[in-house]
């Protein structure tokens, strides 16, 4: 989890420090943003890509439940795992958090092992959603940058975490290499467009697609650490649109 980006929201600097210490020492996390309340957290979310949010319930200007409600209403943010931390273990509070869409609920005081478990569970659950792949793709354009040139590719399926491509084999195609993928989708019904001119990706599987090896199939994983905030937002919106068109047909 070294490359994951965390946002820790708590009005106690000591609590933020303790949570950050667990993230760094037990999970190897290096990228941690701090917010003193939900309002500061919202400002950070406007300009920063975040993978997991850990928030206290009771804070100053904007509480954790208000932050959670905002995140779940946002098309760009709603997929982010959200761990709510509170000293209130009453059933009503837990039900409220669940109704708002909390991923996990952690009651103070908690041990480093308990926090680690909640983080890993939250990320694994989100990972299952990210691996839903959509193969019944509408009209689109796709290309990959190979040897400083853009090569058109056929996009066979797409998920939040990667894609399967068919393309002509060349010397620039190889396993575990870095590429830049460009994607453009258009909704003919609404004229809405999703444009992703530069999605950083790494090839993780490569195989021949015909007896003469002229074409190949290449699976790529998106490099979330290098995704810009705008590209991440566009990718989330695109996958949400594909999901609304129909169920995932491939689950890997």
C-alpha cells in the first residue's frame, strides 16, 4: 500500500499523528494528507486525488458525517473507501454511518492492528469494484504511445484499474513497460464526452493474437500514483457511465 494516497481528517493533531504513524509503519504508506475538520478535507479533495479517507466523526466546522454525505453524493468521490472513527459505539450512530455509506466504522480507543485491518478490508472491497470490466463498449477512440508515436489500438475491455488492448506488435511492445494510453468516449444520446488524453499504464500481460504474431493482446494496469486529479475524475465518471449502461461482463 506504499503508493496509496490517504486523507486523515481529525481535529486532534495527536490523533492525526497516531493514525499517520500506523499508515507508515504497518502499511508502508508515504502519501498522507491532513485536515483539521471536514471543511479542510473538502478543500483538499477538490485539488488532490485520494484513495482512502479516514475521518473522525466529531470535528469543528464540518463533522465527519457531513463529510461522508458529501463524498457519497459526488460522482467523482463516491467510490473512495471511507473509514469513520468515533468514540460513540451506540447502535444508532453505527446505523447512521451505514446509511450514509461508510465503508468501515472504528470505535475509539482502537489498536494499530484494528486500524490496519479496517484499512486493508476497505481497500480490498474497493479493489473488487475496480476490477469489474466492461467489454460491451460503445463507440470510442483509443491509442497508446509507443516509441514516441501514437499507435491506434482496439479496446477490448475497460475497468477502473486497467484495460485489455489489441494492437500491432512492434519492437516497442513489451512486458512490464510504461505507456501512455489515450481514450475518448462519446454518448450519442446526450453528446457528453469523456476525454482522457494521457492515462499512465504498465503492461502486465502480453500474448500473440494470431498465428503470424502480427497482432498481440496486451493487458495494462493504470498507474494510480501518476494519475492526475482530472484524469482520475474523468476515469471515474467514464466507468460509472459504463456501469449504468449494463452489468460488467468480465470479473477478474
